[in-house]
């Protein structure tokens, strides 16, 4: 028998409805604790970042945002990685995994040569080469010092024998192994009538192998005062296209058998006089002119003499001909840079 105030159905509903309410309350409590925890963690991170930023910038109070400080910290991490990579690179170089050529280029890349001097020589001229080595060129450490301190590179220039690999070639190779100062033109055959071609190949290959301000051709019977030569070249560095030498002209000989016979004599007109050109004993080209020779090597023609050939290549070009009387080697005058050996 139930009392009047009692309702079993209603009481069950009240008990069942209390369970979801309790679960909702617990969920809300956990969510509050999670949010509070994250805010506390973010606050700690912010304080840590601001302290780190203050330490980096040396300021008592940072005026940089936290986002910017994160970038600073990221940069610091990248610097650590870079330092580590540099240490690994140094270790690899010591172990021999880095190219020696790469190391040498990196070490000397800021020392651009002032001039590359090619001394045109031939088979049977070893005495001349040895004389030059003992006087103005030097050998070994002396030659190296000239390259590093005066920025002057000097090499003998020679081609190959018509009988490739014979005793003439072997003697040059043996000599070069001892001196390391001979630039061998592997695709050029030595011959008296091919001197102009040899000179052209020297300028072409030199400008491709050395990034210098000037390139000079010298005969192997010439003595050069390197210091005076260096001073003259330094004084013309402001001129981009120059052809420097002892400028001359002269009679064109049309008689066969004459020492200075010119097969192309008819091209010089009735006056039979050469155009102005630098004496072949020694002359200098700026880099732009050497590059011109390199680019046009296949179409540049020759005359009987190498100095005339070189002069012909620059006719019609916007190039400054500098008549440097100190390059006149036939008469040793005061201040001259050269003389015959």
C-alpha cells in the first residue's frame, strides 16, 4: 500500500537523470584543468623565451615578439648545424675525401694573376731555358714566390714532335717532370713555319686556363726585368683593350729566299710596307684581346712572321696600341724591361 505522497515512477526518473548531470560536471572539471594546464605551460614557455631573448639581445625588457624570438632560436639551431657540418667537412678534407684541386682553388681564388707569360721555345733549346731559369724566371720555390707574391705566372711553351712520342717528346716530358714549368701544346706540331700558329694557340689556351689581367708572349732568347715589367703593366690596368709592345713597321720582302720573305707580300700594296705592330721579342695583350683570339682561333690567318700575324688580328678592332719603348729589347736602354740573352 503506497502513501499518497509517494510516486515510484517519479522517483526512478530523478535517480536516472542525476547520472548524466554528474558525468557532465566531471567532464567540465577535466576540461577546465586541461585548459588551465595548457595556459600555465604556455606562460612558462613565454617566460623562458623572453628570458632567452633578453639574454641574446642584452635588454632588460624585450621589445621583440615571441614569434620573432622563436625565429632567433631557430637561427641558433641552424648555426649549430652549420658549425657541425664545417667540422665534418674539415675532417673529410683531412681524410682525403675533398679534391686537392678544390682546396687549391679555394685558397688562391682571391689572387688573380696579373700576367701569364708564355716563353715560346723549341726542341734543342734547353740551354736557353736553363739560362732563363737561372736569371729572371727562377725555379722551384723562387718560381712559386713569383706566382704568389708578384702574381706573375711564367711557363715555357712548346708543341709536339712530328714523330709523336719520339726522343724529342720524351726529353721535354722528362725535363718538365723535373721543373714543372713547361706548357705543352699537345695538338701542335713544332715547325719553324708554324710559329704564328703556336703563338695563337698559346694565347687561346692561356686565357682558358688562367684568369689574368694580361697575357704576354716572349722569345726564349730574351732577358726580362720582372719588377720593371710588373710596374708597366700595373700602370695600364685602367685600359680594358690594350696591345702593348715596341711598335714598328718595315719593308715587306717579296723575293723568295730572303730571310724575311713574305709570301703574302701582295696584300700590302705597292708601298710594300707592314702596318704598325709590336716586335715579336715581347708583347702583351689584355684579357679582352686574348679572349678575342681564343674565340676566333679558327678564322684568324697568318703571315710569315708571328709579330706581323698578331698585329693583323687587331686591325679594325677598338683596341689601344701602346708603343712602349721599354719593350724594345734590341737596345738595352735606361729603364728597359728586356734585352737579348
